[in-house]
C-alpha cells in the first residue's frame, strides 16, 4: 500500500567479510541503538550482512565489536556521512584482514584502509 507524498527510505546493506589468512576465525557482534544483530563467528572468506533504512532523523549508526587471534576493536561500520554513502553506494562492504579493516569504495572498485586492529 502506498500513500501519495510518502517516499520509501532507501535500503542500505552492510557486509562484514573475513579476509584473514590461515584458518583465523573472526568473531563479530554488530549493533545500533535499536538493533542487536547478535554474535557471529565467521570462517575465512565467510561473511555476515544485514539491510536497513536510516531512521527519519538520519542518525543511524551501526558498529561492530570484532576480534580474532591477533587483534580486536569496536568499529563504526555505518554512520550518517555523505562521503560514506557515496563510497558505499548503498552497499558497505568491510573486509577484515591481518592489517585491519578496509571499506570497499564502489566509485574506485577497490578497498580503502579504514581501521587498524588493537592488540
């Protein structure tokens, strides 16, 4: 059912990909102020993703606690930022490597370094 004058808010998609080497598992727990997406353990090359619409105030933020054998951290993976939305183009793909987290820039079709692991 649609109402004239009401525009559906676009859907954003966030994916976390385990790009670690060897057999390193990546443990993640992602959430926002209103959604707890639970704990997940990703095998190498495994991924976890979700879709959502930004809230009406444009203040939606998602973050993930991530850890593996040699690092950990809590990282913002979606926030209200025009540059982030341009880079992601509705699909924010995060790649966890031994060096840290990279975000895929859809405009360049390559991953950009964003966060370093804490030891």
